């Protein structure tokens, strides 16, 4: 769908919504003004007045908000806030005045009585204020997310700068240890390392990729780590079919799995089990390692994962488990 069609659909939806809101407000105001609905003709006229008022005020406020958003970003925050507030009051007042003139032009000077007019204007101001507040909050949320995304991208660059060498050095040490004892296993480990690094390089060039690709990357890492841990390491990767194509930020799970391998399993004696389960946009990484202190600081990798998720509306939180660690990732709906 092109931009013109999408713009037309948006305008039509907005127009119908404004008509519905205005008609309902006009009918309710007619009942308030006369303590009851005087007649069908009176109620219908009030509904029409409400529709005209809603369309003109709502549309005027939307246009005014866009114009105010184009003002130059200069001066102190206090001066800018005062300027925008005064500008918004002016836009609201002009929109209400324009609505009254349009009603008079369409329905005549006696379109509404003195009892209805103040209430109608009050609702007009409420509509204008509501629209302004909505757009202001939406703008702040978008700005906050953009800032968070920018910070997350900066952190992601730091993660990317250290991720490949970190994985490479650990794997090369493992391969070097295998060469004299098990040359065949060392050769297989080299092939797995090449596949893992190829996937990482592919991930670095993308803003998002399917969750199935992220699971394949984790699988390659765990298969490579089995060369170091041997039969001690077992894992379970469970990805729901409906989530396979869900887009996710690349390398979002790899730091979580590496955290379990490094801090949970490396100091542990005995079997090590890790699971990564994905259901309906919820991913849980659980290990039975030595555990994590509740007040432990998050490293660069974990902080980056958290910031990248939050910048896109997702979350990361630690779950309480009897032993080991469990972290939950919730993707943006």
C-alpha cells in the first residue's frame, strides 16, 4: 500500500471518528441543557452541531499541533514551554471560534440557544485540550524511545566490538587443547566455529532477523561449547512454530547464553543443563549453574540486551528459581 492510500485511509477513519464523537457529545449536551430531550428535531440538530464542532475543532487542533512542532528549537526550556503553551491556547481558541462560525453558516444564527452554547464551547475546549495532551504524550513517548534506541545502538556497537573476539578466543583455546588429544574433534570444532562466526557477521549487518536465526546462532554456540564441556553440557532449545518468523534484534540471546556458560557453568562441578524456551513473544533462558547474586551488576552484554529490548517496547527481568539462573525476555507485541 502506497503512502497516498494509507493517508486517505487514515483521514477517513479520523473523519468518521470525529463525526461519531461529535454526534454523541451534541446529543448528550441537548439532554443536559433541557434536562430531557425536547424533541427528535432538537436532538438531531444538537447532534449535527456536535459533529460540525468536533470535526472543525479536532481538525484545527491537529493542524495547529503540527505547525507548533515546526517552531525552531531555540531558547531556554522555560521560554519554549511558555511559547508552546500560549500557541496551543491560541490554536484551541481559534478552532472553537471557527467551529461556531461554521455552525452559524450551516444552520443559521439560531442554531443553538444560550443554554447550550456555553456547554458546547466547553466541550470544544475539552476536545482541543485532550487532543493536545494526547499528541504531547505520544511525542514524549516516541522521543524517549528514540533516545533509548540511540543509546542501545551505541551499546550494541560496543557489544559487537567485543563479541566476535570473545567467542573466537574461547573457541581457539578449546580447539588448541583438542588438537593433540582428538584431532578429529578439533577439526569439527573449527568447522562449527566458522559457521558461528559467519552467522555473527551476518547478524551484524541487520537491524532485525527472524527468531529462528537467533536460535540457530545459539545452537551453533552450544554445539561448539560441547567441545569444551564435553558430556557435562546438555541443552534444550524449544521454539514455537508460530514464533519462528518473529523479527528480533540480532544477537539478543547470545549474551544471555554466554552469561550462563561463563558465570553459571564454568565454576560448577558436574552436569550443566541449559534451556531456551520461546512461546508467544516470551523467551526464557534457564540454567542450573552456581546462581546469581540478586545485587550483582549487569555487564556490558546484559545491559545492551536490556536497553535494546526496552528501546523497542520489550523487557528483560530475572526470575526467581530454586537453583541456577533464569532470565525472561519479552518482545514487543
